[in-house]
């Protein structure tokens, strides 16, 4: 299972939100590159970079941060937030993204998103599928989690998997930033329902044992944010996980 630390960018700074609420933003570092280099120095190879400004603005904003991290580290970056047009996608890839994540676009303009999959291939395009189980059950939430939809998670995933999507990042927003454990039952349900999906768990990871549990479920990757920044899981522990798993 891949270990994928997250850097969320708001006003050019490395922040974390709680349950996706922009009013809860907490700055952890003024310099995202510094954070990325610390990850790389611990043997981590992957990075989940989120443009929170872009998610609110509905177009890419922090591509310069992406470009700086991509050019000054060897991290393989998946980038998301505000990617709505072919131009946004072009900028992201030209700025150094290895993969992009599309969430809102996959709901609001499925034809364009499917065109991206067909053009760039399933190794380059990740489907973002987020829900807030505490409020909306398994209805997809979009636009930086500010908007709920009538799309049910499992049929939504099945539709795109049939079309060819391989990678899916799924976050239960009610667990994001809470450090109370990930949505294991949800991930088990997804894995048991849709075979062959490369499921990346995100949200709620609080300790080393959470990583072991997600690996046993069969998740392809795990995205960690606040657990690292709040020292609930050390970079040394992540290095150990990478070396032994």
C-alpha cells in the first residue's frame, strides 16, 4: 500500500481543514516545498497536493507551488482542486503533476471527464469521490465539499469503473481532520462491491494501526494529513511502514 502525504495549499501556505470547513484552516508551514522535502527525506515517493484556492475558485490557482515542488523534489505528485477545463489540466501536467484528481468535474461534466480519461489514460486520471456520511449518507459532495449532490457513491464508482477508471480517492468528510480513524467499513464495502479498483483511502487516519487496517482491507494507497502534522504518526513510522510493507 502506497503512503501518500497530503499538502493542502491555501493562500500559498500549507494548511489543514477539519471536515472540509475553510473556516477551520490551520497553517502548519509557510513553505510547502520545505514540507515536501521533509517527506522525500523520509523515503516517501508520493504526494497528494490539493489546491484549496482552486477548489473554491473553480480553476487552477496554485500551479506555481506545484511547479516548485515538482522541479525541486522527485516526488510523484497527484494534484487536485479546481480542475474544470482542458486548460486547467494542461497547466497541471505542464507544471509537473504525474496524476490529476477530478471530483466536481466528474459529476458536473462527465463527458469532459471521460474525455480526459480517454485522452490521458487511466494511469493519469484519478476519480475523486467524497461523501459526508454524518450528514448525507453516501451522496457525493463536490466543490471543495461545499456542495452536495444526488449522486450515490457506489453507482457513481461503478459507472466510471466500467468506463475504465482505475484510481479512486474516497474521503468520508465527516472523518476528515478528526483523527478518529478512517472509514474502514465504507472502504470494505467498496472493495467488496467493485473488484479491480485501486482505492486510495483519505481522511481520519490517526495512528500506525490505521495504516495496517487499510492495507488489510486492500486499499492501494492511504492519504495522510493532520496525523503527520500533529505528530500522531511520525515520519520515521511511515518510513518503517514503507520498508516493511
